[in-house]
């Protein structure tokens, strides 16, 4: 059980690595309650980060990120 943030409307999510470490199946629930299966795309154990990809055919709401400066 953990939290994450959708960073791309195609379903890319940033979460903590410890949330998905040693997990065989990942289920993500978005803010409207819909549930999706997800898979790990990238991980960084040292910084405790993971990037997931939600399996969805729809555009997902996201948290817009701003560049530095």
C-alpha cells in the first residue's frame, strides 16, 4: 500500500521504490476510484523511487511538473 503521482497522461506514475519492492502484482487506483494494473518501468533503490506504467486506454489526470527557474 502506498501513494504515487501521475506525471504523464499516458499513465506514468512516480512512487517510492519500497512500495513496489518484492511485489509480484501492482494495482493502482486513481483519484476517481478506478483501478488499473501497473508495471514497473524504472527503479532507483538508492533514492527510493520507482516509475510505474498504468495499463489504461484513457488519458489520466496528472500533476503538472514545472521546470526549475
